């Protein structure tokens, strides 16, 4: 089954400032496209394991697929930067770790909530869209309360 990419090389390039990808860049545009395919496949696998029907349509543009585009771009940008440093183009910086951490945090949020947020990149628990409406958190749901004895 072909994997539908959730982002483009332009999205990856936007996160890796000062980089453009073409046939002679390190990594090449084709390699970055492969990274995007790998990240999209991993996202599908993780969402499927969380009970979310995949793949998620990329058209028409919605808050959910825009959010997935951002997650995919962060994952693929981390792979592209790591590849560039392995090829001696520049030293690895905190940028790679930041991209990887951002990607992992968002994917874990989707997995734990078994849903894709319906808005924003810094989302609250009650903004995750469930497969069925009765599973969606309501704005007036009681927030998690920290118990003194949990500390």
C-alpha cells in the first residue's frame, strides 16, 4: 500500500533554515522525500495502533491534517538534519534534538488520547477529536486534579 505523505520537502526546508533540497544537496530532495514517506508511514502505524483510522485525508485542508503536516515535517526535518551532519555538511546541534522531541511529544499525545487534536500545536486534552462524537471531551469536563499523596 502506498503511503500518502503528510508534508512536503518545502515544509521540511522551512524548519531547517538556510537549507534547500535539490538533486545535489546533502541530503538530496529525493532523500528528503524518502524521509517524509518513512515518517508518514510511522505516523500511520502509531495512529492505527491507537485505534485511529488511517491514512488521514490531506485534502481538503483541516485543522487535523494541518497538525499532522507539522508533526511529519518535524520528524522528516530531524532526519534530514541528521543526514546532513552524517555527510559532514555541518555539526549536529540542539536543533535535531528539538525537532525529534517536538515530533515525539505530539505523537505520544495522539497515542495517549487516541485522537488527533482539532486545533493548534499546543493543545489541551479537551481539544482531541475522537472517532465518535460521544468520545469527545467536553469543555466542561473536570480537569485532572493533583493529589498531595501523589507527590
